[in-house]
C-alpha cells in the first residue's frame, strides 16, 4: 500500500489512528465504504467525523456515509 509505506518512510505513521488508502478496499470514492472503514478503525461513529475536502464533488462520499464535510475552496488545486 503506497500511502502506508510512505507514512512509514517519513516516520509519521504513528501520528495516524488509521490509514485507508485507495487500494485498501475494493470500493473507492465516491463510494462511502472507505470513509465508513476509517470511522470503524478509529472507533468513531460516522456522524461524529468531520471531513475537509478540497472539492465539492468529493463530498459525495461523505454525504453517502452521513458524515459532515467542509469544502476548502482554496489551495494548490484551485483552478482560477
């Protein structure tokens, strides 16, 4: 898993409660399963999670998982 190995190489894996990468599960965004898996691994109810997304379209998964989400309409991905 690319993200897990990167976190280990950077020495920051212990900072995360869990890591769910794009290749962890059969389903990917915008399917809610990866977010629900994160909540389960972190022992948090989905409605208690707060997600920050860079694009409004990424909120689809959060809404499908019944999780609140905020869109940050700024940063390096903003298309001006």
